[in-house]
C-alpha cells in the first residue's frame, strides 16, 4: 500500500452520524501524526482533525465537540466518527499526514453528503 485509502462516506440527513476509516501504510502510521482533511467544491482543502502517534487529538473549531478521531495500532487505521452532521460538512474527505501532507500519500477520498 503506497497511499492512504479512505472509506465510509455516504449520504445522510442533517443530525445523523457517519464513521470514516483510513487505511495508512504501516511505516507512515508508526511515525506520523495523521489528519483528516476535507474539500468542498470551490474551496481549499482544510484540516479538520488530527491525531498524534501517542493519541493526542486536535480539531478544527468547526467540528469540535461533534467529530472524534481515533487510531487503531493493530490495523494501522485512523477513524473519524462524525456526529450531528450539518449540510456544511458536505465534502470529499481525505487523510494524510499532518501538518505537512505528502503529495504521494493522497488517496481518492470518500464523499460525504449531508442533505435532507
């Protein structure tokens, strides 16, 4: 595996939840902070949450208290639990290292659409 592989997106109604998963190359997972990014049409990609190797988490203000990032060392995966979703959370979600994402690690992303 040479890059991140994201999964778990879908179409949900406002207020509902989704759980995204990111498969991370083992060597990357072991030594790097991993972040979830998102990009809505016409906007720049933004970092929404990140988790350090030893588990400390950081969140953008827009998702704080709604999203939870976690990492599974046994599976080399990083999850993003998204609760109380809003239409403005609609975007393609990607994972990469943080704070300096590497071009070669970008995956195809997973689409999240929040709409009634």
